[in-house]
């Protein structure tokens, strides 16, 4: 098969299946086919990803192709540059065919806050795909593309991977450049891969990782070969299981499925102990203050002057800002801008932002303590399996609480991956594997042995 045939077949298949899945906001057949033809002509297939089609979450800048972050305020916005992670894939010969649906500005856990469309779960089209990277996850699980990139600020790669039964990795903070990723919360955001297998995931992370002069928070650490520990062997691996990850609010059937997965790792020779991460229950509150505060600042740039959508019939500059932002942002984005602006205000800063920052430190210390004696921490990725479209979206507090198992990993900057652990009522359950900073290799080792 030539790259051109593969890309054409991929585009045809997306056309045929996306009526139901609604995974993509935009496809770019012309530039994708052009890249495929150039690759076929050059005959350079030395990289494992050369000629392989992929999807990108629509918050990663792609030159000349609409990048909307699923918001009305960026409708028709075409960046003049491409995100570093995407550039690296391009250089490896991988071919992006489209921009995947997501929650508006990555705020949400079901992809239902998108201005454009409602993506469905690949296993059951009446269920949500999870979020915020729901389009990327559904596209991979639904067989539209072999891999996709997502971003994870509080669970947005791992939770949709869990809901769709695939592999999703949030690397260590700093592992992948955030340049060209539309910032939600800069101290938490990371780009990472969705794939159907652990090995594919490691191959993609090999390609997108590394220091970038244009992102001062990207790590200067050497990037190991993330496939090097994929031996299937976990003998002697020390696994910690936090008791808080099986507590109140976790669906009993999810717990049972995840415990069975952990027993399988134990049968393969790993040692498994119960541990405590005592500050887990404060993570959600701390996260929603820190994330909203950073987002309220990051989203100031969308003013109707520089990018995308601009309101009509405005009287003056102030009116232009107010009207554009009122009409351009959806409810969830507005809710968070208000919460964040409030948390950072002079009267509230000490009681909210500062307290949240202190909780963040306690959560980091919880993890550090466990990692003195253990190699990885495992538990469920999400408290439930995928729920019905429209079922939760009117209850933001319930949606926020559902992020309890993924948020601490972002607050501590750790790598975390979700792999499929089994099924409940024909819906996938995710096993979350959390590693030490920059130790994605051991996370992959664990997932590979289990898979
Ligand atoms: N569901 C979480 C939120 O709504 C996580 C989002 C994300 O990781 N981008 O903030």
C-alpha cells in the first residue's frame, strides 16, 4: 500500500463513519494527500510513523487549517504556524487528516461543551466519548485513525481513553512541548498520544517528546526509547494501590474490574500493596481553582481583535470585547473565567488561590512518599463507565467530582496512562497507571505486560 492509498482510504472511511461518530470538526484532505504523495515520491519510510494517518485535537495549532478549540470564538481561525508536537510528527512522515472534536477550550469531561457537534462513544453511540479529548479518542477507538493526539489538564487524555477502551498517555509535565497548544491551564496542560496498543503509544511519544526552545517549561532531559522496557516482564515490579481510589463514589463494578486487572499483574510477578494518598479528596477543589485561575488569564487574549469571531454592531472597543466574549464563549468557559477571576481577586486570593496552591503541595508530597517504596501506582482511571449523552451535562459539580482520580496526577506533574481493564455492560473500564516523574518507560512496561 502506498501512503497515498492509505490516506485516501482513511479519509473515505471517516466520511462514511463520521455521521455517527462525529469525531472530527475539520478534515484536511488536500494537504493530507499532498503530504502522502510527496512521501511516496521520496520513498522515505525509515520511520515507523512514516505514512501513518492521525487525528489532532482541535486545540493544536495547524498552519492554514482551522484550529477552533471547539469554540465559536475561534471559528474560521487559521493559525500561521504549527504546534511543535505536530511539527515533529510531520517531520517523521506521519500525516494528519483532521482536527478532532473536544470540549470547548478543553473544559469538560464529555465533549458536550463543543460549539460544533456532539461526538459519540465508539462502543455505544448513545453514550459520551468522555473528554475533553473525546473526538481524538473516539476516532482511534472507532477505527478512523491509527492514532491521535490529545491534551490532558485534569484527565482529558486518560478518561476518554478509558471510556473508549484504548490507550491514552499523559506524559510528565515538560516532556512534550506545549508550543502551539492553546493554553487552558499552563501549569497542568500536557500533550499525549491515543493509540490502540501500548507499543504504538510509546512509538508516538518517542517522536513528540523533547526540549523545545519555544517552550521554557519543556524539559531538557534526555528522551529515552520508551519501547525499551516492553518485555512483558513485571517480575519484582513494586505496585502501590491507593485505598482512596476505591472509595466512595466509585462504581462497584468498576472497582471489581480494576481489582481483577491488578490481580493479573500480581500473577505475573509484581508485588502489590495497598497505600494511602490522604489528600486525594481535596484534589478536585484545588484543581478547579488553580485551573480556572490560569484559564481566566490565558483566555484574556480572545478579545475579538486578534483571532476568529468578532461580534457585529459594536459601539466602541469595550463593547467589542464584551459582545464578542459574550457571544463567542459557551457557558462552561464563562463559568470558569468567572471562578478564576474571582479566585485571583485581591479579596479572595488568600482564601482560595493560595489555599489551593498549598493543597497542591500536599498532593505532591503524598505521591513522593509512596514513590519512595514503589515503582508505579495503579487504580481506576474514572469512577464510572461512559454515561448517556445529555445525562450529566447540566450538573457541573457532578462532572467536576468525576475527575477525582485523574486530577492529582496533573497537580503533581506525573506521567499517567489509561489502558483497558475490561468491560461493564459492554462499556470499557480503564486501568490507570501512574509513574514517577519522567519514568514513562515503567508506566509503559506495566501496561504492556497487562495488555
Ligand atoms: N474534565 C476536566 C476539566 O473539565 C479535565 C479537562 C482537561 O484535562 N482538559 O477541567
